[in-house]
C-alpha cells in the first residue's frame, strides 16, 4: 500500500464523492450490480482517512 499523508485527504474525499454520485446514478437507472462494491470501496477509503487522522493525532501528543 502506498504511503498515506495528510495531503492525500482531499483526494480521498473527492474519490468518495465520485463513488457516491455513481451509486446514485445506478440506483436511478436500476443497475444495482456494482452498488455494493462501490459502498465497500467508500468504507475502505473512509478507514484510510481515519488512519491518517489517528497518525496525525499521535504525532501531536
């Protein structure tokens, strides 16, 4: 896995927003094939963001 830094949080946030838009478009079209996979990806990205923030808090303590 590549190194995560505080600077990568905005990029990850944009990726989450892209996935949410794709999910909503697929739900409207009735194509539910990839929705669960995209939701799983969103959770994975959110966990990465949490990991970055935890590292940041540990460094300040």
